[in-house]
C-alpha cells in the first residue's frame, strides 16, 4: 500500500487538525492518543512520510526511538505509572489503524488492565491535564 498523505497523523503534522502536543523537535512529534488505552497514553511519530516499519528510513527510526527514550521516563514519572509498554503495529492484520508510522508509549498500572485499542474517546480537558503532567516531568 502506498503512503496516503491524507492520513490523520499527516494532517496533524500539517496543522490541519488539532492534537494535544507534548513534545516536538526537528524530526518527531509526540501527542496524546485521543482514545487512550490508559491515562497518559502517548504517541510518537516521525515527520518523515512512512506508513510503518517497512518503509521507515533508518534516520527516522533512530529519531523516533530517541524521542521515545526521552519521553517514556517522563510518562512514567508524570503519570506515576508502574510500568511502560512500548507498542508499534504494522499492517491492518497486526491491528494498525492509522497508516503513518507511530510508536505507542502506554503507561501500565498495577491491577488496572489496559483498555481496548482505539475504542473510547477521552475528554480533551483530561488529555490536556495528562499532557501537562508529562511535560512537567520532562522538564524536571
Ligand atoms: P494504531 O492502531 O497502532 O495504528 O494506533 C493508532 C492510534 O491512534 C490509536 O491508539 C488511536 O486511538 C489513535 N488516534 C486515532 N486518531 C487520533 C487523533 N486524531 N489524535 C490522536 N490519536 C489518534
């Protein structure tokens, strides 16, 4: 499948639709998942147009992983998570629903199983509060 420049994350990158942003640098953007599987569920995307792992250039892969490594501890600290799951799906058969490469940073909490994938929309105000907690931990 060819990269679709009208996918929802490409639109976020172009500023055509809003996102609750947490971090941005020259090569990557991180924003809150609107249907979080747990409080603090964050997505990291490259600014490079790539559908998934199979067409992702090495420099973009390195840039995303560098941002993931920077943000995961901030998610853990800011959200007081007991653990962090890093998740990345390739192809509809694997459960991928948005076809711009992305890595999920999913906080895990003891005794609270993650919710269903891409199922329930969170209130924008709640997402903003979680983003603020993560940003504060990032600047510690
Ligand atoms: P995947 O199934 O791995 O492709 O994950 C796509 C993720 O994007 C899901 O967890 C969705 O909840 C999330 N998502 C879909 N639309 C948006 C959006 N407009 N802003 C933020 N997250 C989104």
